[in-house]
């Protein structure tokens, strides 16, 4: 028998001991009364059940169990590298279509869609290792390979976009060298693991040079997807200061505090370039999917050779027996409720009983 306390054992004792002492004292008193008056014999039984109830509650807080429970864990021997576009265009307010083509009421930004999809990617590949690369004017490895999906989601939540006033244009292929290097390092460290790549961006090439190809990464991966954000009508963008925090209800975060970017006297619009995104998908050898707020992304499965239930997993957990104690507590509480109901009904009957006698 082992214990898995819900609270600290000392705190459980401090909570249970005073109530138990009071119940035992009342049981002793009722026993003394019953010895002098047989008519009160029901009292000791009631208090004995209450003592059992208090003890059962204490045991329930200690969560008893027996060792030997076996855990089947889903293990995915896959490394997933996620490359996220953090250029200023990713705060264009056309993720949900509310602001496509015009600047009116604030709509959700493309980055809000990226956050949702990164969460889905983390959930879709349990047991995998994840790395996060961001790119704008430069490519940066924000998170090295880790199984901590909470760290991945947190890193994406606090991503900061490129500062508008410092922007000098960016290439959609600038992350190719860092991506290839990350994949090569992963292959060298764990050659038996599969590797997948997810590229999340809008495909806008804002420099005059041709985008760098991703051909070198193709031979290092066995799956993945390119996810595109934005609309052909385009969305307005607010000036960003680099202080982009977790998304708010409007999806604009603190980056939405600035005015809309202007171009030739009107609001500048950012439009998705699906040809560029399809080109990247072809270079990586993966599929392309245009993302919208009203549809969930269809993620490719992990390579079957790397995903399986580990039957010989050494991790075990005790078989919890607290549900049995919970049933005892529930039965005793039901008995208390039934007795209280009977007493209430009896008292109401006494209060409405007519008095005997009449006029003389």
C-alpha cells in the first residue's frame, strides 16, 4: 500500500484530528447514555458511523493505492522544426477576414493564426522533440530541440515582430541555412529519428533578390507542411514597435497600439503570395495549405516507423484505490442526508398536529 496525498500529510492530520476527536468524544458520551437508557441506543450507532466518515475523508485525502499499474505511452521518435515568419506583415489584420482590404474595426492578426496552429502541431505529435526558428531580416533559433511543448507554446505566445521603422525588407528564404544546420545537427545527434519541418508565413518577398532555396533541407526531412496566412485582398497593418505580447481578444496584442501603416496616402495592405509558398513547399518536398480561421489545419501524420506505443515502458504508476474510499464516503453522506430528511419531516408533522380538547 502506498499513499499519494492530495495535501501535505501534516495538513491532513491537522484537518482531520480535531474533527475525529470531537466525533469520538460524542460516541463515548452516547455510549454512556445508552447504558443507562436503552431507548437511546440508536445514538452510538449514528456517532460510530460519523467516526467512520471522518476517517474515510482523511484516507481519501491521502489517496491510497497499490503499486504495479502499467502505463502505455505513445512515443514519437520524431524531431519537428517549426519556422515562423515574424516580419511586420504577419500583424496584418486579415486572419479572420474581418479587416480584409480595409482598416475598420480591429481584426485578428495572422500571428494569432500562427499561435493556434503551433498549439495544434504540438498536440498532434506527442512525444516528439520541437525546435522553433523565427525569421524576418535575420533567422534566429528561438528554441532548440526539446520535448517541452509548454516551452514551445510560450515561446510563440511572446514572439515579437520586426520593428516597422527599422524594416529594410526581408526574404522568405532567409531561414534556409539555419533550418538546414538545425536538421543536420539533429541527424548527427540522433540519426535514427525522423525529421519534419513546418514553415508558417505569408510568402511576401520584400527584397529585390530571389528567395534562397530550401533544396538542401529536403533530403534531411521525411514530412511536414507549409502553412500560408493572409488573403488575396490583403489586410492593413499597424506599426509595430517590437513589443508584441500574447494575443488579446482582438488578436492584435500590444503591436496594435500604433497607427496603420500608410502608402501613397492610403492604408498599406499586405497580401499573401501563395506562389512563393507553393514554391517553398515544392523545394521541401511537402504539401502546402492555405490557412483560414474557420478551418482547422490538416496536419500530416508522423512517419509510422517512428510512432508506437511503448509496451516495455519502465514507467509505472500505482493503481488508485481512492475511488473505493469515495464510495464509502458517499454512502455515509447519503445515510446522514436520509436521517436529516426523516427528522425534518417528523418535526413538520409535530408542528401541524392539532391539539386535543374542545369548548367546555
